[in-house]
C-alpha cells in the first residue's frame, strides 16, 4: 500500500542580493532563482501587511529547487547581501533576555544611562522601525557617533504563518526560519524605539535558514567579533524566554504576520563600535556575516 506521506523538501538557505535578486545558497555558492518571484500574486494598493515571499514560501519551495537546477553558482563573496526579508510588517525585539546581560546592564551606567533596566518578564518587548533594516552588504552607518553605539548579536526568528494568541506548545509551528540579527543601539536616555531605529540599525543576514534546519533554536551558539576580537560568545540555551515563549508573548499582544521578525535578545558582552570597524557575527546552523561600520 502506498503511504500518503507529506512531501518533504530539503532545508533551504535563501538570500537576497545585488539588485534584489533571490538566491538559493548551497555549499558551492549562490544560485539565482529570481524567476520564481514572478509567481507571487500581484498586489494592489493597499498592500498586505506581510512579506509576500515568506507568506508563499511553502508553495514556492519546489519551484525554487527547480529554478536552481539550471543556475550556475555565484561565489558568495562576490555578491552584495541584502536583508533576506524585503518587507517585514514589524520587527519585534526582546530587551533583556539573557541573565548575564541583565547583570552587565545594571552594572554599567554606559549601558543603562539611568533607565530602568528590568528583565523581560517585566519589561515585555518593543518594536524597531522596519526602515532600520539592512543586509550585511550594506553595512551600518552610525549616527551620533559622538555617543556610544553598541553591537548586539541576536538570534532572529522569522514568522511564517499568521498567528494570534499562540501557545508556546504550538509556537514553533509558526516559524518560517531564522537569521542572524544585529540590534544596533545608541546608548542614552531616550526610548529604545528611538535609539535602536536609525536607518541601518537592524541588520539581518546572511540568509534566511528555513526552520527545518534549526530543529531546536534553544540550542545554538552565537558570537560576534569586532576587528577580529571576540566580544559576545554565548548560547541560546541561556535565553530567559526561549523562542516559543517569545512567540506566545508577542502573539498575545500583536497579530503576527508572515515575515514579522522577533529579535530574541542579546547576551553579555555588548560593546561599542566606531566607523571603520568590521563586525563578524556567527550563529551555529545559520552561518556567518561580515558587516562594516561606517
Ligand atoms: Mn537587543
């Protein structure tokens, strides 16, 4: 008897590069699969609140694989990587979600600036402007460079399905995939939404890794170096609220749409960057991205 197993596609790494090309990332390079974008439904004003590619990713996966078969691999170093997400409806972020980062933030006036720093159960979450989003190839352009501007490396979760009041038990079923996130931050007294939302202060990359490639997002190492020196070197097993709990929490306040991003919080070791610095952020099972500071 023939079994009726669901069709399973191999895990994918998808990038956006150069002039808004869509790429499938493989061991030997990036294959241009932009032709599948013409399969996305035509939209008219008002535009949907979701990211169209993420919303239709499941049905496009076989077509992406098909398009990749005829494409020549491009060397990843030769392309300019953009944010893998073009149009996220919102970027949600967790403020203090690692215990050791809470301790360093409380101990360092250069981080807390007299602001009330509380752990996430009290502080909840906040939003970053979608206009702050760039990819690694675009770099971070500091504003107010007379003030302390810090790197914060974070596991970024990309929502794949419309979700509202999701329980933690079902939350991972709403995830399309993961990226490396940088939540760049000007330290100072103002609201987070102001200090963390200048243009280029949210970096996502180097690609979107589909959720099947990261079976347990609570079990990956993350790190960042600046000019080759390690600054943050931590593990998502130390998250206070894990990915499933963050989705539960966020979806109790907002409807989550495909393409919405949750930045899960940064571990200890945040520190300043200056123009000319080069950050390299790495997360296990996702990859590594190089981001220049201007
Ligand atoms: Mn952060």
